[in-house]
């Protein structure tokens, strides 16, 4: 069985008027395997389907910046995260 690729999640922007309730700030980086429990559960809920797609051979459509991004579901915060598959 081949090793699953690492998944890196980086907070790159905030669109909402309020600060993150979990204290996340632009520039925070999370390793999916190493940092479980550190990423806000609301953001993790949105991220998980994308993580599954990347880990099992799928691809995600790039946004205008050329990478893939998703937002947390908290309408007051709207943190924007970049997700990347890191191949060893």
C-alpha cells in the first residue's frame, strides 16, 4: 500500500468583519496529519471532502490565483484557506 500524500492547509485571507473565534491568523499553516484538532472544526468540516479528493488521486479546480482555496463556514469571519497536496 502506498503512503498517502501530506496535506498542507494555509490561512491566506479573511473576508469577514470579525476575527476568528479560534484565534487563527493569516499565515497560519496546518499539516492535516500532524495538526488535527488545531484547525477550527468549522473549517475542517469544509476541508475534509477536498482532503479526501487529493489523498485518493483526484484533482481540484484551481482558482484565479492558480491554487485551490476554500472558506470556513463562519459568515462573520470567512477565513480563506489554501489547500495543497505535498508529495514526498
